[in-house]
């Protein structure tokens, strides 16, 4: 038996589908991971399951006024929550026969429907919530009693839980419940202690307790204290003819439950501490112990094996998070035929934890809407799932929590663009934008994660795939060799052919709220230099060249001298009056020839931008290449809705663009002069 579907109307963030969406989520029989930013509705889904199924910890679960959906000042006065349980065994079906629902495919399911009405304060009457639990879809079946709900309780681990307290001894302790439900507990309630042979050791827990109680009671210390109390004090309170006597015992009730309630579970001390000594352990490992203990109960029980976990990463370092995820996945998808599958529904804010899970197990939750990522729900292909399973890591997993996603193909873009956006007044941090460096081969795999299959609503988070055009400008032919076969330069294509290259790149990745921004000419660095950031790129590349020569170890003095030299050569280039494309080619040449690292150059460009000397705000934004303008507008303009066709951004005219400089080390990369025939020599 597992929870196949959870639905809710007018519960918390979920509305009636007119303005706010209803909750309607189909779940995997194994692992289900709810990811998204804070206040997206993840806890609301967990609490909906708790309200309809209750929990094994027997906590008080009630509906209150604040559980009813509110819009503006109008609060709903009625709500319902519905859970559909499928794949019941024959024994389970027999125990709930009269409440079963016959599905169209001939199978039976148990549908539990909770209806509630809220009555606000009126005159002398206080506010109240009336609730009814019925079977069948939309609550059309008979009322469900406590006995049935007892069979379908879920196990719930709350966020920021105190695992150590949960495993302490006490009345109705969680550990006693787990021990009582374990398969090996059968028969342990029998008292097999033989008073006639008190030295014979019993086999059962209750018998062992009676054995211990008998022998402790016979101990001279216990006997002495008992006699002292009775003879010297208690007897003085007795009236004539009455007997008033006490007895010291371990447990007044020799039944199994009180015995189990005296057990506690703790971690053995580590290091140099003796195993028998008490020693406090950290919150993280105590949480891991608590989760392991709950999984024991779920594995061995015969009812609903459903584990609800909020933020399992609480108090765990990243490597331990990976181990916890491995354990949850192991039990959610057992390999042995006789192993019992545990259904897990968990919420998380941890990219590290998410990165070690399969994409198919995730559901994105955004503003009370759910977007499952399993096959058939997204544009991801079978090969995409296998690729992402191998290559997604904690850094890339940030995209599941972002309000905007920028996917780039290299470290240079990942380093430079956040600072560039900040300088333009379009901070990625303030807009909740995450940069994902997917490498040169992964762009199209990652792009399809956020794109929905079918005619349903698209995931309303803007995403941009930033990629190079990879067509070399003819002006760079002085240092870029022409291939023996194939096309490389602009002159190898006509206008239709160049547009075809762009269209193919866009078609592979665009869809939903994901757009593809292809560089206007060649690469990021070339295009920045060709438009309004020529001076910036000239100085940054100069620093990158010197850094490469010195093993990427520039002192402050080196940086200052190189910057001053580069600014000097920039004045020469600026005075030469080169056309923008030729100037950009001169600047980009050291990067193309690997005289400087693109990543280190980007680092220096970001450092220069942060000074404010190379442009800020809207002035800097207008000097960016048009494809970067489009990307930043898409990512940092709120609210973001599915994109509609709009006017194209017209590239800045060459006359309106600040010319760009050559390599920062113009001393090493001299300004080319025209050669006979019009071609330029390096």
C-alpha cells in the first residue's frame, strides 16, 4: 500500500483553482523530494498528508482558522483534503472492505476524504472548525472511523527535530512504539519467570524484568532500606490492628509496554571514551540515528510504510547528507524481493542532498503549484535523465531553488556575469538568480529540466541558456586558421546560413520560460569588446596575460603596473580609430591564442567592474552586447510570465559604441598595420 495521490482545496496556500491553484499531486511509490524556495508550499503538502492520514507518533493534529486559505481579507470557510492509497494487499483490502473504491482499471483503492468547515466568532459563540472524514472520491462514500485511520498512519519527522529527546525513555516514547512494532517482539509479553526456580534465566523480556525484580528485591541493600522504612517510620503511621508496609520494586506493572518505555537509544561514545560511559554526541549523528530507527519500524510493519521527512539535512554536514540520501533511496527502492518498500516524501533546501538523488524523484514546488520532474512530465529525454544523474552536482542543483536560472558553458561567464549584472543595477542576488555552469556539452540536457511536456502550465521561473555563436568574424582571420573542410568564418555563410546556425542552437534548448541567447558575433569576450566594454576587456586581458606568465600569482604592485600600462596602450588604440570589429579582434587575440586564461581574465574583469570606473547602472547596461541585454532583462524583470513574442533588441550602431582596446599587454601584442592587398598582418 502506498499514497498515490494527495489533493487539497482551500488548505493553506492552496486555493480553489480560480486564482490560487488547488493541490493535486501524484506521487512515486518510492522516493519523492519536494524542492523549492521558502514559503512555496512544500510544508503545506506534508501537512495535508498529516491531516488526512494522521501520524504514528500520535501527536495532536487539528485544523485551525489559519489552515483555511485566505486571499486578501477573504478567508475560505470550507476546505477538503483527499488522499488516495493504492496497491493494498489482500489482507489490507479485507480490513477496509466497505470503504474501498473500485477504480476504472479494476483495482481497488482506499480514498480518505477530509471535509472541514470554519465557523467564525459570532455573538457569544467562539470560532470553531467542524470536520468529517469519509471514504470515496470527493467524500461520496461512508464515514471513516478511527479504527480504519489507525491502519494508515504516516511516520512524520518534523524539521529541526530534537532526535535525542525523541529517543529518551518515557511514557509513550517513540522508541517504545518502535520496539513494540518490531517483528521480533512477538511473545515477549509472556512472563516466563519461575518463582520456584528463581535462578533460572527467562527468555522473554517480561520474564527477564520479573527475574531482575526478584533478585534485586532480595539484595541486602534493598532489603535493608525496605526494613528501615517499614520498621522505623511507616509502622508508626499504622493504627492498631492495621498493617502498613512498603515494597521496593523496579516496575509495579510487569507488562511489556512499561518495560519498553524504560529503554533509551543512544550512540556509543567514540574515540578514547569508554563504551560504558555516558557521552553527549552531536545533533547530526543523533538525527541520523533517529531516521535509521524509524526506518526499522517502517521496514518491519504491515501497515502503510510512509515516511514524511522535513529537511533531513538538518544538522548534517554535506557528506553525511549524501549517506542519508543513499539510505533513503535504498529503502525506497529495495533490491531484494522480500524487502518492504518504504515510500518517502521529503522536503529539502539542500543542493548537496538533491544532487545525489535522481531527477525523476523530484517535484518542484513554486507558489503553491507543483511540477513533477519524472519522465513524461518534462521535455527531458531518457538520455537526459541518465546524463544528469552522472553530472549534476551541488553547484548545479541550485537551479531547483532559484527564481531565475542562467545556464552558461564555462567558468568565465560564471565568474564575470554576476558582477556585470550587479554593476548594471540588476543584481542576481536580489532577484534570486542562480548561475549554473553546465560545461560545453551539457547545456541542452540541463535546459529541458524546467520545460514541461504537454499543454499544461509551464514552470514560471525564467531561465536563460547563454551560448556562443561560434562563427569567427572575418577580421580575425589574421590569427584564426581556416579549416581544410567545413565552415568557420562569417564569409563562409550567407545571411540565411548564419541565421540558421543561431536558429538551430535556439531550437535545441528553448521552450516554456527558457530562452536561448546566442552571442551576436563570436564569444562573450569578443562581443563585450566589440560593443561598449572594450576598455574593460583590454585591461582585464592584459592582467590575464601577465598572470599567466607569473603562474597566476600577481602581487598588488604587479596589478597596478600592468593596469597603468594597459591604460596607456588603450589610449593608443582609441586614437587609432579602428572599426569596432577589428578593435575587438585585436583585444581578443591573446585569449584565443591561450596567452591568458579566460577564467582568470573574467576574474580581473569582475574586479575592475567593482571599482565603478568602467561604467555603472543603465549606462553600462546600454553598452552591453544585445544578447546579454536580452538575457538580463529576462532574468531580472518581475513578474515573469511565459514569454511572448516581442520586438527584437536592435544592436547598437558602430558609431554609438565605444571602441575596444587590444590585449592588456599591447607591448606584447602590437597594433596590426594594414598589409599590401588590404589584409592585416599580426
